[in-house]
C-alpha cells in the first residue's frame, strides 16, 4: 500500500493490488490509517480529480481542500502510479 502523501490527518494512497486488468489511475483517501472503505478519487489525463465515492465521513470543507491538493499534485500521483505499476490508464 504505497502512501502518496498526507494532507493533514488524511492519508492519500493506492493499494498494491488495483485489479486485473489494472484500474484507471486513482487514489484512496482515509482519515488516519488506510482502510478498504476509504474514499476513491480517479485522476483524469488532464490532472483533474473525479470523485468515485465519498465513503469516508470527511467534512465538506476538508473534501474541497483534499480535491484541490490532489489536482495540484496530480503529476506526483501519476508518476508514483507509473513507478509502482509500470503502466497507466485514465478514466477520461
């Protein structure tokens, strides 16, 4: 489970096993430690963040901040994804 970065108490990460075939580039966000019921956010080819599901009880103001930080760091996320998985697909 590679951690990409932290935003305050929130951990931004992806699982080492992201499906077969490999899912499009995305991260999970959890308050504290990573867990299976975390929020899932896809990264588009243009670097935008697309929320799949807010499973976590993350407050609305924190959600907006998290999305801005993910978009601002989308290049880092994409690079880490490629480094870890060796390939990348995009949702859109």
